[in-house]
C-alpha cells in the first residue's frame, strides 16, 4: 500500500530552514513515501496563542484547517512544537459545536512529527544515512513534554552509519528559546541558552542535533557568539546524508 504525506512546512521551516524541508522530502521519498505540499499554508497560530491572543489565533488556525481538511493521507511536520500545538490546542480553539470541530479531529488523527512518523507509522529507524561525526542531542521541550517523544530521535540517530552519539549533560533542560519567552524574559532566556551551550561544548561533539527549528536557531546563535566550531543541525538533515 502506498503512503502519501502532506507536508506541514511550519513558519520557521519555510523562512529559515528551506534546506531541511528539502531534506525531509529526500528522506521520505527514499523510503517510498509520496510527498505533497498543500497550497495556502500559513502559520498554525501558535505565536498568537502563546502570547495570550487566543481569539486572534483562530484566524490562522482556521486557515490551517481549511487547507489540510482538503487533503488525504498523513500530515507530517519537521517540528514537535507545531505538531504539539495542533494536537493539543486546536480542540480548545475549535470545541464541540463549532463548524470546524469534526475536521479538526480528523486532522489531529493524521498529524505527526517527523521522527514520530518514521518510527511509529513507517516502523523505520534505519533510513540508510551515513554521517561519520560525533553528535550530541538536545531534547526540545514540545517534542519531549508535549508529544512524549524521548527515544525516537535517538533511535534514528543510533542507526546512522558512522555516527557516534555522545551524551549531553542536562539533555532534557530547555535551551531558553520558548518562542515569545525569549522576548519577554531575555535575561533568563540568555542564561538558559548559555548553560545549554556550555554543556554542548563539554560533550566534545562536532554537531548538536535537535528536532525543532526554534531551538536550533537559539543554540546556533549561542555557539556563534563564543566562536565555537560546533554546528547545529536538524535531525532531518543528518538523516538525509
């Protein structure tokens, strides 16, 4: 049976991680998955919601529902944060009795984060990747706490040929990004980011890998600030090698 995936691009993915989106298609097609890219995608509404503007968040969320309710097959995103928002907050934005409720329930049942889709839907951990480098892993908050995906990204990394996965102290501690949190509490955010960067440097890794673009942008900025040669990469980009 053929598998069709509708790509949920996400804002940060489309604007800052276009290469990662291409890599996502490359990995999925390598596994025999047909990829489609529904037109009309915009923000899922998470930034507005997290800023307290729940009513305003319904406008982009409604557009998301209109776009993806016209699709068939799975919906896959390179972001635990965005998938967590759709899965756990769309029912609040569109409760029973609203015109979108039934379509939202259907969308939620079909929406997966990338590593979750590979491991739990395709039942694949070895995607045929080769990456001969020392890598450490940062557990993004929404991926870990929101979706409960603790081992799946590391299962995929351990299956990459040539890759040495080294432990990261405080792997599950927030990097300090948190979306609007880093804007509202910049001093706290910076302290958290610096602690994360110090642990990454101490790990001896050549690459720090995560599954959320926001974390990668924050960590990459911290590494650049101290002129570290360590590179921040999305999990997908490693799997595409």
